[in-house]
């Protein structure tokens, strides 16, 4: 129960907790991708910095170690809204930077011999109904190619797929292997990583952790969905993504499924799904739909929602009749952070030395790398490109219980929009109404 495929049966040997008052140039709260990449890039720009990373649990405990393993070029906010709010130049800068970041992650892993199962095979969004096909056919640009049924089947053999949209800008990987390899690498560079170290207060130039005071010139809060409300207020909420994974599939089944390049894939439904064929020949599939908890409570029970996990398994078998008899060996889940405006953010105050980054809404494998790199540039007085997430005003969520009712109504409406399309065979009118309301 709630054991991710990526971590497998691996036992965790905790690093030592911080146990005294101390002083560092930079203190980073959170040992997920955001925190670790921040330290990585800061060390690239300023090798002599004394850096400490403080983690309440262990490296990779949160979304960084449990996600779908997509290093994608996706961004939580729609392209149209990004252009409208930030301008065309900022949008183009983002597209260039985020696609480049996918390659940089692969290059860093390769040059350091990190065994993270990286395969840049692109990403496929496939349609199983005419309504879905109509919608994705309108999303073609210089980064995306429309494939017909035959071309789709040649790449990924989903018999019910009518067509798809393909982009080369995505890599499949094992996120837990990446986050652990990155942490080990940082320790070799002299970065101190303390686990089981719970931060209770972030002040200007000082952090209180495990009852000790740690002084610093700069602090970076990289805690995402695990950010206490006293630090974040109503500016983000936790939502849950769940995943399942099969047993290792036979070579015959893998041959039938095809996808030798290991492209990631998802169905063009309104309820988010995401999948990959892993390096050891398993189907790993994730999706959204678990009920949001009142007052933004984190809930371990939400990570093992049997109804949702069973629905994911049924969906997987509907995609691939080839796995009708396959067993599902893993079920797990985790929380990601959702801001009111579906925006990632990078906020840095030079005077106080305090920074905060996050808000990736499930697109964090690549985006955390880019946001952390941009923050490291700002902290190192290196000129940064004009990017949408810099100094982002992310807004506040409505008070409870309005928030609880609205978020869960949004989830329910997303499911209904998929049913509507199955019945009408046309793009959902309900979805067209919902999207502006949720401000995406």
C-alpha cells in the first residue's frame, strides 16, 4: 500500500538531522527537486557557497519521488493566458527555456553517470473519440504534430485510438532515482543535507529547525504542497495525483504495445491522465480526481484511494487489451500544489534574503529545474530572461467552505465533461464554461 514503483522495495537510511546552532550562506527548506536543483545551480554559479538543505522526512519523500516520471515541456497555465498576461516575448522565452531544460537534465545525468532510466521519446496525447480528436486537432503548432490513426498505432498500439498529437519535447525517467542521485551529487560538492529536520520558523536571515537556530544570508522555501498554512496562507492548496503500475510485462506484450522509443502518453480526456512504459517493461499510469479536503488538509488516506486506483487500472486495460491478464503490483499517490491562478512562482526579496518557489501543478520535473536555475541566477546577480513565473502574483483561494465546494465541484464537472463528450460526440460545452471559471 502506497509504495511507489520508483522507490520499489528500497529501504531508506536517513541522513542525520541537524543537531546544533549553525550558520550557512544559503539554507534551503525542502529536499525535493526545487530545493536540490536550487543548490545544484547555486554551486555552478558560486562554488564556494556554504549551503544546507533541511528536510522533514527524507530526500524524495514528496511529489519529487512519486510523480509520473515525465520531464515534459508542459506548463500549468494555458498558452493564450500566458501571452495575454505576460506578453509574447515572455511566452517565447518560456518555451525556449523549458524545452532546453529537458535536454539539460538528460545531459547532466549522462555526464555524471546517474542511472535514472532517461529516454527522450517525446509525448503523445491520443484521442479515443471524435470529440477528443476535434479538440486536440486545434492544438497544432511548431512543437506539435497531428498523427492519424495509422501513425498513432505505429508509435503506440492503442486499438481504440483515432489519432493523436505528438511532441518531441518530453523524456521519461525514474524520478526517485533522479532525486536520490542529485542529492548524492550535491553532498560530494559539499552541500549539507539534513533529514528528519523540521523547520518551525523562517525569519529574515535565520531559520529555526529542531529547536536550533541556523543563521543564513539567504533562505529558500521549496516545500510545495507540504508548506504550512502559516507560511503560505490561502495562496495554494494540495491536490492529489494517484498512480498504479503493472507487473513486468512479457516481451510479447511489449512488442504488441510498441513504443520502443518510450514516448510518454495520455488520453485527451478532461480528467488528467499520464503514463509511460518504464525501462523494465511496466505500464505506469497516473491520474487526478481524488476529493479535496476541507481546510486544505493533507491526508495519507487520499494517497491510497481504492476507488481511484481501481478506476486507473480499468482505464489502463481499456487502453491496452494486451494487458487484460496482467497484475498491478503497485498503488501509490501524493500531493501537488495548486495555486489559484494555476501559476508557478519565483519570489525573491534581496533585502531580506528570503525566496520561495513552487506551484507546478504536476509539471514539476522539468519546471522545478528551470525555476530553480532562474532563482540561482537572480541570487548570483546574473541577468535572467523575462519569464512568466518571476515575481508572480499567485492570488488567494476563496475562504472555506466556498473553496471546498468549488474545488470538488470542479473535479465533478471535469468527469461530467468527459461523459458529455461520449454522449454528444462533440467537444464539451461544460468544459468550455468551467475553464474560465477556474482561471486556467
